[in-house]
C-alpha cells in the first residue's frame, strides 16, 4: 500500500513551532517510504481563516524545505461534507440537537456539581418531529452530533503504544454547528477517508478525538490509518507553552535570523532518545527519522537553543553560500574582501543579522574602549601604526614595535590594543582583523 500522509493546519494564525512537529514527522514518513505528502488547509472556520495565514504556512514550509505533492482546501469540499453528513444521517449515525450554548453549559455544571463527568446526555434523541418543528418555529438553530457506539476504541499508537478509549465516557461530538460550520471533528475523517491517508502523526491532545474519528471513518466505510501522537511542547521550566505560541511563530524566528537548518535539527530530535545533531537540510532529517524513538512525556522547548545551532550552521558555510552571499552584498562588503571578511567573522556571529555591524566596524572603525591607565599607552601605540591598508602581518609587526617601545607584553599588550581597535574584548584573530580595516584606528 502506498504511504499517504498529510499535514492539516488551520489558517487562523501564523504557523508556530508547535505546528511544525506534525508537518515534519508526516513529511518524513511519506518521503522515507516513497509515498505522498498532502498539505491540507483546514479552513472550514471561514470567520477566523485568513489568506495571509494560509500564505504564511506555505512560506515557512518552503523555507524549511518541506515540499508537498498535493494541496487541498476544506473550503473547496463543502458539498462533499454534506454528502457525508447525509450518508451518516441515512445510516442513523447522526442526530439533530437544539440546545443553546447556555443550556449545554448549565447541563455540564449540574453534572460536575453531582460529581459526574460532563458527558452530553443525548436528550435530543428523545425529541419528536413536532418538538423539533416547535424549536424551529421559535427561531432556534440546530446543530448535529455523531452518535457514538458506546464501546472501547483501541489502536497501537506509533509513539504512545497501546491506547484504549471508552467512548461511553465522552460526549457525542458535534459535527456541524448551528451556524452551519462543518467542524474539524467531522471534516478531518471525511478527508482522511477520501484521500486514502495511511499514517497520521499529530499532537497527544488529539487522542480522544482520534477515538471518535475512528468510529466516523468506519461508519463512512473507510480504512482506519495508523496513528501516532507526539508529545506536547512545554517551556524550558515545564510550563505550558500554549500561551506563548503566538510569540513563537516561525515567520518571526526567521526574521530574527534563525537558520532553517537550526529549526530542523532541533525539532527533528526534540523529545526523542536520539541526540540533537546539526543537519544540512530536510534530506538529513528524512534519512535519520525514526518515529519509534519519540516518547510520550511532555517535551521541554527553549527557543534559545536555536541560536547556538544557527551559529554552528553559519560557521560551516563559505562566503559564496546561497544563505550568506546576499547578506554580505546587503551589508556592502566589497567583492574582493568577502572571503576574508566571512572567514574572520563567521565564528563570531549568532545570526546573519550580526554581519552588518561587523562590517561597519571594519569600514568605519570601532568605538575604542580604553581604560584611563591605558590611554597614554594606546596613544603611543597608535603613533607607531601606519595608515591603512594593512596586511595579515601588520598585527605581529605592530605589536612587536609597541612591545619594544613600551616594554609591555602578554595580555597587558594585546588586550588594550584589541579594545582600542575593535571596541570588543573578543572576536576574530587580530591578524585577520587588520587587513580588513578600511582606515587607521583612532581614539
């Protein structure tokens, strides 16, 4: 059987780091098995779905190298959902309800006060045709629920292991709201059946949904896919990450200079028994992916872990790399200096945003940092330095002359001069710095 997976985001906000795991895992499974990966836009919520969010999903997936073989939109399939609803209605598997949100909330509160689980009581199944018409006459809008078989649904989860859900302990899920909106709970299994999805990886918060959707798939005559539910992300201290996901949009991380390779490296291994290794791209992720290495425990995520990975990735690149050359060009680094400039700074930057400040220092001179006790020393030293341009021998020759003239040596010689030339206590080797200076340093 051909492997077919899907990533089904809702375009109701910017795609965030929490969404990425489902995209990455489903993509890797499809590619490892020579199968098909479908990007499915779950946009039945037309009020909250926005074109810019949909465009953003495609943009960040492309940025990460995640490609899709087909793209579908749920908003294009409304007639199909109505056909499926009618199929289930004819089979006696859905029923019409007229409770208002307020009435349902009161029912839940009453059940909780009595120490009972807040499960829908199926009161609507007792309504006569006359009672339903009376509700319509008074202006009530109906919603539709799927009638669950009150039995256990079991499957062998690809991450969590054997799962057993008692559908008698959950409410019959609403599939169509009183507004006519088809809900994810219904549209998703219809799509999965129609598209022949064989494998689904998604968050562990969907486990109960999976049980009810398995029943829907069977009622529709479909084949149930293999399921795996990955752990949910928490903050670095174990705190809930859901409230912060709006600040972890992938487009924002991209704008902050985080490299796609850093994102792929961390998210492909986070929560697994395998160590995080720096990858060169999506092909490396696919080659090393193993769903069986992931655990079900909540997974701690710290956005700051992406920065050293980005720095390590940049340090491996050359000046003519596609990811580097445009940045050097935008910073105004002359063509003949790009290779030595990049060689000097690539081990000293966190993101490509650091390139422009480094070139500004070489071009215009650094802001000299000089301690009061070193001012006379630095003034004398600068007097022994000729005008630019300099060579890779200049630093050695200059410090040798200063040592002979002043008697200083070691850190007492080198550190004040580094601070005076670059304004920084650390950075590239000074032998690399001097040939890049476009003017003589001054106080």
